[in-house]
C-alpha cells in the first residue's frame, strides 16, 4: 500500500463575503503540498456558507458535482426546473453533461451551513444533464457503511458517469471496517469527518486526508468511540 497524508492545516483556504472553503486540491492555486487531482477527482472542498449567503446563476458543463450536506439548510434552483432545499445528511449529484445553470445558498439568517463538494471528471461527455438527490431519510444507517454514489446505482445510490464510488462510513471503536476495492488498480481517498482512525496501521486524524493506491484491501479502525469518514474509490 502507498499512502500520502494531507494534514488539516495544509489544506488550501478560500474566503470571501459568501463562504469560506478548505480545498484538498490546488484548483489553480500555487502550492507545493496540494495535488492537482487524484484519479477522476479534481475538486474536494469542505465549505462553510455564511448566513443568508447566495451564489447566483452560473454554468457547469461536463462535470459530475456531488454535494454532501454536513449541517444546515441550503437552497438549490436550476435550469432543469428543480427548486429544492437540502438539509443535514442530504446528498445531491449534478451530472452537468451538455450544460446547465444553477444557483443556491444558505437559507438561514443566523446559522452557518456546511457541505462537502466533490467534482469528478465524467467518462462520457455531453450527456443530457440531470440532478439526483438522496435524502438523509433514504440512507439506512448513518453509523455504518452507506453507499451514496456509484456507477450503477447499487443499493439505491446516486448514479455517476464515472468509475467512482462514494461512501459515508461510521466506524465504532474495537469494530474494524474492511473495504475491498473494486479493482486493485484504483485509488482511494479518505477524509476523516469525525474522530481518529488507522488505515492498515497508519494513523489519520480528524480532517486529515489519505490518498491511497497499490492495494486491494483496507482495514480501518477507529481510535475514537466513533469515527466518521468519507471514502471515495476512483479509477486512476
């Protein structure tokens, strides 16, 4: 197994009057620490949206955009006709394909909202755009393994136009979690949302990121009462 760790303090930082973000990838910034991409993933941001923040209509084309709501409530409106609000635990997948416009923001006047946003390069270009949503009530159990996104919609997951699988996993202390990759040629990105873990014996702290390749099996143990991770397997 090859593993590279990105510490919380080494993530990038973006900030304006609307939000503050902590990117895992360079996204055009000059950096000796942040990678440009990992497999098909080229954006992974941990974002805070300020109260009453709003980002106006803007376009996307040929990118798969996954948003995982961590806390708060955010609005969404797009040129496909969707007009919704997303709350803690909801997951949205935009397959922008030929192109669409959307807008949204934090609906609260007093509280921040937080989400993770992941951008993935699709395997097929110029598909008809679509927006899929997985509500928190549709996710079986937040304390165990939950498949959120996959290429084929397994276990009612959202369907992405790429060989990418996204899981949210709760790991209890003294109950190791084993993950078998779909292909040993793939890589795995693990982001620790809560707690502290080991991956095949390597310790990874809260809000650290692990980039892993050259392995077929991962054994992940929690060093906290419960740890929560986002695990993304991607074609390399």
